């Protein structure tokens, strides 16, 4: 669909096209608001977590308005993945193109012709290609709907993946068009955020800041002891699951990949030292599920878009929390579980610091500050989710972690630490708030360096006042009161500690402050991470058949399996048994074009499976939307007939128990009978049932069926209380 003016697009029209094109029933988070702002011609700054749906914010509007949207992206591999995915949703392969130096003259001509003819709605381009004069002249002759800058943190020297060429983007865009700009990133601290907007000259842009919390990811730090054995054991426990192992150096990548291969694990290396053909081949093998594990340097970070990655392992500590968040964010993008394991050894810190040698002083200082943050994250005993979210400027209650980090799953004992907090805050104030954490910790224990010596005459009265505790202890206190906002770090001064207003109030009126003990990594046990798997295939046999079929078909057409259908779509197929194009198009994440393009063989297999197994299926496909609750009717009736538990039925439709009970009530009220006998039998014995039967025989207020229904409802509402009372 191509709408001539963006002004004619409203919420209803966006919703309709979201379903029609992409097969989704509803927008996620602030997607709709962002799209409407862009269509209104306004600049936008979008910060969403990896897997949060950033791409939809520019893909859908680009498909709906005249002109071509220019998507500026840093990696060719990432561009290719997105183009392949978009073509999967369209009957027209010209809908999206890549423009880069790898294209032949013939291919380049075809891309430009498709743009001129209005066939191409999204053009992915690297900054290096955008700057070429011939391309600028070409874009000047065509309508540009808007500019989208993906991985916008590359603009900022404070970001984890700074690229100088990104600094030129504003000038280049000015030479092409006055079209609105949308900048998107998954990793932006407040400092990086400001830097991006300033450099792009979009200071007045509407800021959309989504939560960085990914509740399906489990954060864990493990001691680096016999790392090869740990890796082999872990990966072998997850046979058939996809994962990434990040290493600090190319040499280590090759070494670990070889070790895994020798031990029967389908693993391949990926780093910038490999020739381009081999890198592409290894990436494709991973995407096509011919390889379970990719061992890589961070070069692999932004170049992958595989939704069903189940674990991300850091063999070495990452050089920044932004990088860590970006890399770990590759896990669980389909909503399923994702285990994030980092192996920690302080020797790795020394390696990172060596990498900074020879760089400009300012860059070294920034690098050291970023490394210190990763150390703090690794060594802290507080909720890791709370710590990393605080780093990105988001407050989080650790109680909501739900034991999805190792520190919350196995909490350390706490002790009263108010006197230590007072002592530390007072020392910072007495030192005129001029030192970084490293120096403050040294001053506390009475250890000097060249910087401390320069100021010794002013600080000698507090020097060594905390020498009854270790330097690690004081670092821990700094981290804990920093997260509690009694301290702040002056980024411009490369992390100098300042006492906040709350910190000064604490000094005046001290109160209880519970602190946690430091980690002893040598004694930590390797426990399996919890899972938070989203979605549940009721027919697991059919699900596995469809998964194998997806892999076969993907190989035939040379695309990653997830481009055909994502895992939630396969799960929905295994629950709903679609046997027509119309039914398949209603499946979560499919849509009309994808159903027509890839669906026939899946429909045939499902139809054959349904016939062979004599499966009674719903006539109307179930759409997951509040507005169409009636479509759940047949699914619930059939599930109850199969004597499934209420918990299993609710999981299969992602309903709460209360929502399911309400659905059953609606079904009964329409006069349809439902089979609750297995639930009732589970609740009551024959004598209790007989008593209920006799009671309702003697009353005119309710029928027996009505009475049973109300009895079931009461039980379901009070079942947790009954369990507690052992009734």
C-alpha cells in the first residue's frame, strides 16, 4: 500500500497495515507514537533495547508514504539481513535494496532504476556510500521520505562503537534533502544521547526512551576457572540451541572454536581477520542452523539478526557496558529465554588497559572509565539488572528481577553499613570532590599514587581512616551508594565522584543502609539459569516437523530460517493448525504476503498431519487480540474436551488464569456446554459431588450446571489459599 500523503495516515490505518503487511496484531511499546511523529515530519530520537522493535519504527512508515527512506547502517551484513526480511513480507523484491561498493555496475543501475520508478521504499546505505558525489546527485533528483540512522551511538565518541565517518552525516543529509531524521540506538547513556542529538542537529527532536529491561534474559558472572571445560559442559547441555561466544582476540576465537569442534560441537569462528567470503559463509551457516555456536570477536555484534539465540557467553570481560548490553541483547529476541554468562578474571582487565596504550590521552581516559564500569558490574553483589539499568539512566526495583540474575537467585547476606557510608561520603567531601573511585578507595586504606601525593597536604587528615577494611570493600561501598544515588560521576571529568543532594542529606541525617558482601568467585557454583520461555506449543510433534521443514525450505531458497517464519509463528501454527492461506495469514508474525510467498508447503504439511491424526481443529483461526475474544471459543472448548489443565490452556493462548475463566464464563453464557468434568474431579471426591447435586435439586435459584460452574469459579479464585491452608 502506498499512501500519497502522510497526513492521511491515522492510528486505525497504521494498525490495519501492521496486520496486513507484517502479521502483527498490535504495536509494541511506543512504536505507534514514534511512527506518527515521523509521518508528521518531525525529528525523533529513539532509544530501545535490542529486540525492542526499533526497525518497525522506520520500516512501516517507509512502506506507506511516497518516496524512498534512506536507512544509514554501519554493517553490510546487517543491511542484507533487513533487506531479506523485508522482501519476505512483500511480493516485490524491489521493495528494499542495499547500496554499497559490493554491487556491480549492472546491480547499481537496477537499484537506481527501481528507486526512480518508485518501486523501492527502503534503501540501506553505509555512510561511505552516502558521501559519494554521484549518489548525492542521484538522491537530489528523487523524493526522500526520511532519513533513519540505525546504531546511532556510532556518532558519539562516548559510545562503545565510535565511528568518525558518522560525524559527517548531518552535512551529507543537508546536501540531499530537508526530510525528517529518526535516530535509533539500543545503547545510549544520557551522555551519549545528548552527543547524538547535538551532532545531528536534532536537539529539538522528540525523545522516545523505552525501558532497557529484558525480563527474559538471565544475567550471570562466573569465575574463569578451567574455561574450556566450562564452555564444553555448558554448550553440551544445550544441544541444538543457538549461541554466541565472544572472545577478546582473534587468536582466542580460533582456539575456542577449534576446542568446541574437537569435542563434537558444531562451532565456527568469526573475526575481521577472516576473508570476507569465509565470514559470510560462517554467518550464513549460523543463520541457516548448520552451525550451533559462533565464536567471535565483537565484529560479529551488530552484523547478526537471528531471533532464536538462546545464550551469549563472554569468554573475556567486555570493554564497556554499552558493548556488553549490545552483544548480550542478541539473545532471546523472539521472546524466549536467553542466558547471558560472562567469565570473569581480573587479568582480562589488564589486557583491555594495554589496548588503550598509544591512543590520545582523552580517549585513554574515556576507555578506562568504561572499563571501570564493567568491573563494577562484574564484581557487584547487588541485582545486576538494577545495576545495568541504572547505568542507562533507568531506575529499577530489584524485587522485580524475579531471580533472573545470579545475585538475586543466590543473594549474599547483608549487613548494616550506615557508618561505612558516612565515612566514605565524608572522605569525598573532605577531599574537595576531586578524585575518581580508584583514588578514593586508595585514600580510604592509606595507599598512595602520584595524584594523591600532589594533594596529600589537604587530605592527610582522612588518609588511611578506613584501613581496617580492604580496597575491594571500599570499591563495593562506592558502587552501592552510587546506585542509590548518594553519589554521581562527572562524565566530563572522566568519572570524578561528587556527593549528591541525597548524599549530603544522608551525612546530616544518617539512616539504615544495608550492604552486601563481596563475591568470592572461586566458591560460586555453576547453576543453570532460569528460563522464561515465551510461548508454548501444544502439539510439540507438529512443531518439530514444521521446524525441520522451515530449515529445509530455507536452504532451498538460500535464506535464514527465521526470515521464512519466526519461532513464535511456528508455535502458533502448532496450536492453530492453519490449512488455508487466509488462516495462515492470521498466524502471529505472518501476514498476507509471507503466507503467499512461503506458505503453500507448510499448509500442505499441516493439512496432511491434521488428516492423518484425525485432529478436530477450529473453523475460525484465533487472532490474539482483545477485540476478538470470541475467536478463542473453539480453541478453549477443544482444549477442555482433550482434558487439558487450565494452566496449559492459558499458556497456549498467553492468557492469565483470570482471563481464561472469564472466557469460559462467556462461552457458557451463550448456551454452549463445556467439559469441566476433569477439573471438577481433580477438585472434589464423589461424596462432595453427590452433596452438591442433592443441594441443587432442591433449589430453584440455580440449575445443577450453573451451580457446578459457580463452584469451579470459587475454587479457581481461592485455590492458592486452599493450598496454603492444606485444604
